[in-house]
C-alpha cells in the first residue's frame, strides 16, 4: 500500500539575508514511499541533555560574575609592588577560563538538535539509479603502497551498482609508472573479481579484506548459517580466486621491486605515457576499462572461461560487465603551485565532465575501500530524497570514517567516535555535517559554485537559470567542458523518478580522452575561479572543511549516512608520531581557514546560525593550546623553579582567597554538570564511555603538542609568508593473508622521536614532579588550595597516560603496570637535580 507524502513550501525569498524556516523545496505530492526517513531524537535523554547544557551555561555566567568581582577586590587590596604580578596572573587566569568556557559552548550548542536518518533501499527503483563517478586519489607509492590502491579500486568496481552507470577515476598525482602499472593489473583482475562478487554476493568486496585471516573466521561462520545449495561451488570458486589474487600480489610486488631498468623496459610501447619527475611531468588520461555501453542488459559469461582464461569459474549465469576505469595523471611543472589534493580533485572533476559527466561523485582516498557494496545506493537515496521528500538542496552526503588495523584499545583515538558518531550526528539536524575529506558523495552541480534550488529566484525551472547565470570565464575556456557544465545544470528535476538524471552524456572516444588530457594541464586554471568559488577550495591543507563550508555558505545542505555494515573502511596511523603529524595538519589547516576569506564570522546569512558556531569551533580550536600550556605546564612549574616547591598551590592562592568555599562549590557544580552532559551525550549518540574517555585523553595530548605547533606554523605564515609544509600520512601496506597476527600492531610500539613531543613531555614531567614534591613535602595538607593543586596535577597526568605509553615503546606492552613506579623514580631524580641547582 502506498502513502502520499507532501513537502512543505520552501518560503523562498529574493532577500538573501533571511534564513528560511521551512528549508524544503516545494513540490507536488508524490504517491511513493520515501527513500530516507528522518527522525528527531526527542527522547527524554535529549531533553535532559539540552537542559544540562543550559544549566551549565547559567553556572558559567554566575561563575564569571563572581570571578570578576573577586579579581577586582584582590587587585585593589594588593600592594603597589605586587599589583602588576597579581593583575597579570588574574588576566591570564580569566582569559583561559573564558576561552575554555567558550570552546565548550561552541562544541556543545550545535549538537542540541540531533536526528537519525534511515535509508530504504528497496524503494529505489533500479532503472532510475543515476550515474556516478568515483574519484580515487594517490600521490606517493612509498607512503601509499600500490596494493592498497588496487584493493580500493577493485572494491569500487565490484560495488552493487549498474556497471554502465559507474565509472572509477584514479588520480596519480605523483606521476609514477608503478602506480599506472598497478592500476592496469587491477583492471585485468577485475574481469574475474567483479563477476565472482556478483555470483556469490560476497562481502566485503576488497580482496585483501575478504581473504584476510579475520575474514576467514567470518567465512566459516557464514558457512554454518548458509542455507543454499551452492556452498561447495562457493568454496571451490573462492579457492581459485584467492590463488589468482595471490599471483596479483606477487606481480605488484615485482613491479615495486623491479627497479628503473625494468620500468624503462616495459614503458617503450606506451605512447600515451610521458615520464618525468614527481613534481615535473606531463599530463595523461588513459582508459583502462571501457564503459559497457548504454542499456541495462546483462552480458552473461560462459562456463569455465573468463576472457580466454579457462578452468576458473562458471559464469554462465552471471553478468560479467565491469564498470569503466580511467587512469589520470595531471600535468605538473616546477615553479607552478599544484594545490595538492584539492588540485588533483579539481582536475578529476574537469576530466570526468567530458567523459562520463555523472551527476553524482564519490570521493575516496586510496586506502578507503567500499566495505558495504550497497553504500553507493545509500548515498544516492539521500541525494534524491532528503528531508521533506526532496533532496535537491543536498550538496553532499558524508559517511562516517571507519578504520581497520587500529589497536583494540584505540590508544590514540583513531576511530574518533565522538566526532563521527556524536558531532556529525548532531550537525545533521542543522544544515548538515562537515565534509571530512573522504567517504563523501557530492552533487556535481554544487561543485560548480551555483546556488541551491532553495535560494534561486522563483520560476528557476530545472536549473536553467543557474546555468545561464554562471560566468563561463570562471570555469575556463574549454567548449566541451562548458557544454558538460550546462548539461549538468539543466538536467535537474524536482522529482527523483525521472530518466533524464540517470542517463547523462557519456563518451570515452579518442576525442574525449584528448580533451580530458587538455583539461588536466597545469595552466588551465589560470585566470579562473577554480579553487576559490568552484570545485575544491585552495589555500589550506584542509581543503575538505573549506569546501564543505563554501557549499553551506551558499545555502546548500548536507546529510549524514551511517550504514550497517560500515560503508567504507580505511587505514589510520597507529604510531604516536604519525598520529600527531596527522593532527598537526588538521589543526594548521583549520587555522588557515580562520585567517582566510572562508572565516565563519564573515559568511552570509544563508549559513544557519548554529552551523556558523560549529564551523567557528572547527577553525579556532587549536588556540586552546596556548592557555592549556600555561595552565598545565607554566603555572605548576612556577613553585618548582622559584624554589617554593613545598607550596604547589601558590598560584591558586594568588588568584583565589583561601579558603574559598564559593570557588570549590562552583568547580564542583561545573565538573558535575560536565560529567552528566558527557553521560547523556554518550547515551543519545550510542558511543561507549570508553570511546569518550579516550577522546578526552588524546585531546589533551594533541592540545599540548600538535595544536601548539599548528599555531606557530600559521603565525609564521602570516608574519613571514612561510608556507605550511604538507606531510602525507603513511598508509599501512596490505598485509599478507598468511602474516602473523602478532605483527599487526608492531608499529604501535615503535618510538619515532619528534619535536612535537617536547611540550607534552615537559608538561608530563612538570606535573609528575609537582605531585612528588607535594607528597614528600606534605604540602597537600596545607589547605583546600593545596589539595586542589594536587588534584589538578593528577588530572593532567591521567590524561597524558597514552602519551607516556607511547614514549615507553614496546615496554608499554609488557611493563605497563610498572609505569607509575618508573615515573616515580624518574621524577624523584628530577626533584634532586632541582634541589641541587637551587643550593
């Protein structure tokens, strides 16, 4: 039985200074089930959560009112000689407390309207599926092993999506012939892997993950529950495909170890490939697997033969068509800025426009494979049928990032559950989640810098007004590319069930390949708006956040899509040093955005007010390091350096009149409400309390190391014009299917010293020394302020415990119970050294 769903009026107005209350485009009633159903989390937990946030904000107001009054009294009663010192300490203390309160408010307030979205894939008719392009980016064969990229490509080609409507583009930004050969090997193996996945509906469709020892255990469990009659055939086919995959691994390993002579020997017959250095090479676009052609008629295989290879699989009842695969290497020249990943994605956007020109684009890093074969369909559902029964105002659909290979304890919070399962879920109830660089489905028209249908003038039929209003000079001078842009902008519809959106122009002939090659030249973007108003945004190493912000600023919405099983899975740096460099890149990019034209404070009124707060929080959080270093490192060190180690509460005694029952009451109330908010947040978001605590611990580690370095880097960029260097995160190489599980987390215990660790190590040492000095000197008995200081030192040390484990290396795996004893003797030695120096 069908149900009629009617959308609300959008309330569109020509005045861009108003945020419409009903941000859903008007459309006629449609007699069909929804593709996505949105449910507001209006349970008692959410109501209590909002109440506690408001209560804590009220406590903040009363606390700062009391603090300001106390400060004025103490400063006025201080002698003339000490007034400047007391005033300075009070100003630093008040500034830090105000900043911490502001950051907490910016983090919590935008999450007060969370929603959950449920996708109904059964309601999505197969013939109406739109075409989709998938962008995969890679740059360094050392840090991004080709086998990892190959597995990602194979998972995309085997996704549960019509072969004629799916095209995979691989961008090799390093211009490595090794990458091109590895992608070619993937193209050949896909003729066997894709039909095998279709025949037996295997999951996941990444060969490395499917054949791994962990997956084998799941394979055996699947066998116990298997009710069909084809189990012997599945087991036989699996053995044969696994043997072919092991040979593929060996060929790729041979390519990687072959050396330059072998590369030169096999490159002679490749006229389309012109070699060069990683930062100086010509552009190339090569079609490795052709598009199956229009139409949805399956092409069945034959018994025992696959592309001339006999005695493998019986594919007589399986569609053997493989989606198109295109290899791209954009041109780079020395002396010209290439804009990193954002530049590569924009080159892919232009090249794909004259080849497949699909209305939707999936962006994946080379190490993020398709873990759920129906993930692409789920993303399309959000695009075609978003909130209110119409998804035309959805610019992108963000999936949560999930990772393989992370240590079971997740020591360095790689899974980042608080952000993906709490913050992004909360923002989904506003204008939508933040774009985080991978696992995101885009609407191609939104990347061209046009306004969403919601903000177009009334009567803007099917996007023709947007197409006519776009300035062609901003896009470049390629006539075929401009025609493809016009085709996309005019091929919009208020109804999802139209044939036009599912069949865009598609051409992979020699002329189209030649035009695509011209579009990836390094000079095409000169005197255009690429990277400023069109495509992925330049000027920051976090192009993802900036790109999503620009779309939200124009009035577009985004949507959050969490599937079971996970849509995509990738790799994460489990080593402390690599993880800190990753956080450093994010923090530096966030500050770059804050000091650019994309500052959330400068956005127009199309940006939802609470969304503005969320983006402001995303771009200013690294400044927290300045105050945190002062509180956790500088202030506890003052009594140690000055020789007054017996009074570790000296700083607190200066800024608070001891004993201060009012202060203790305020601190207790703030800590209690913080704990209640955390418990409620954990409850409504579905994350565990352990995930929340690990997030808090690694936040302290990051704030005392990477955040501080990011602030220094951006300050140098502003003051001296020194550009921020981009350090690529190393991707874990796909491990052998017979590798020992014991070695899976060997990288976790490797100690790679870096200057980023120095501030955190100092903070840890200072607080441990303060604890030992207070316990040995008995100063913790001197009053509530001394006890409070000791508790604060312990609070910092507990938060930095993962950092201490990282410094211990392999010892942390076997001697972690002795960590406190080792730390005690280390700190005791420091105390003796300080005592001798003071004498």
